[in-house]
C-alpha cells in the first residue's frame, strides 16, 4: 500500500500495473481494495452526487448488477463527496425510483484515492472527479483504463463486454477483434518465428484465415455468462 509520502503520480498508472491498494470509507463501511483479491473489480468515479448524468449511470449500474455478479465482478463507486452526501443521494435514488444501489460508494473527501488513480487533474482547481473506469482483474492488475468527460454518460454494457473480452482472451490464449461480442470467433496471435509462419501458411489446425497473419478460431473456453439484454 502507498503512504501519503510516496503516492505515485497518476500518470504512471497504466494498463498492466498492479492496482495500488488503499483504505477508504464507503456507504458499506470501511474497506480496502485488497479485500477483493480473487475477484475482478470495476472501480469507477463520478463527478458529484445529486447530478443528473451520474444518477442515470448509477441506475444503470444497479440494473445490470446481476450481470457483474454472475461474472464475479465487484463494483466500487467513488467521488470526492462526503459519506453523508453519498448516503443521502443513494437514499434519494431509492426514494424516487425504488432502486437500491447494491455496491459500495467511496467517500474520498481527502482525494487520496482520486489522486492515486488519476481521477482528478493535478493542474486544475476543479476538485470533482472525471468519469474514470478502472477494470482490475482477480490478481489486482489494471487491465483497462477509461476516462469520460463530465458531459458524457458511460455505456455500462460496454464495460461488461470488455470484461468478457479480457477473460475470453486469457482463457483462449487469443485476442478479440473489432466489434467482438461473446460467441464470436477470436483472433489467433500471429506467428512469432519464421517456422511458425510457414506452419501457419499450411494451416494444419484448420483456422479461418484471411492470410497467415490474420486467422480466427472458435473459443470453446468462453465463460458461460448471460449476455446483456
């Protein structure tokens, strides 16, 4: 875990880095990121409570929560608002819509987590967070990083699709092509040696190939998770 004195600048957090551990106060009580080792985590920030776009995002995350649970994914929200603000906001959402927010929301008043993960600008006076999304795997490795402007709400099914793509690539030792969705074929990694290239040209494994560097195959190791409707 990083101390106050050695928090790395967010610019150094990249895909493939180990996700920095942290302790935080949330709407579900105190937590540490490392508590969720062994599960995938979607850590996402929102600019502020009681704002319209953020409210629609939280309603969408709540509606699709069963799809995350089916994939063993823990959602964790965050903003720099206070715990009391978070509690009042999630209750207001419930009071007006009947929807309960089924995941913790971090109250990052001192911005330690936001700064650690680059959710606030180091050169701006605006303390609100951007719409960041960090997908962290079960080994606590950052697999994707996304940032959205305050004007643009996130497409939550795309977050689920990315998780499915990452896990399929891991299981099938392959990569996913453009516009991939579960059930489609995956791309076989290109040859790394001349001998492998010659073998690929002969195509003894029966791949579906456009040329030696672009071959596809079915992936029978995909997780049997329900697609988002």
